[in-house]
């Protein structure tokens, strides 16, 4: 369990290095805050296609929220 949590947190520590088409965010407050952090890494003009969040207990009653935002390839606006 501790190894799994460590691997999950390592993934979140570098949200700008997320896989293409996916942005990752983390928060200790709530899922909405974690999604907002992930949205900061979504390229301009990209369309969000899905969000997925995990709630990870890091101690008795303490949670971290890890969210992934999947988006389409960005398309530049027409001129």
C-alpha cells in the first residue's frame, strides 16, 4: 500500500510531464481543487473529454485527491 501511494504521489509531483492528452492535478482540499490544478496544464483550445479522480487516504482521516483530465489534441483557432 505504501509503495502504491508513493508511486501515485511521484506521478503527481510532475504534472507538466503527464502523458500526452492527459493532465494530472493533486489537492489536499477536494476534488474540484485537484481538477483545477490539472486544468492549468491543459493546452489552449484543447477540449476536455473526461475527468477521473482518486481519493487516497494518507493517514487516519487525511486524504489527497488525485485527478486526471483527458483532453483532445489542441486545435489552433481559425484566423
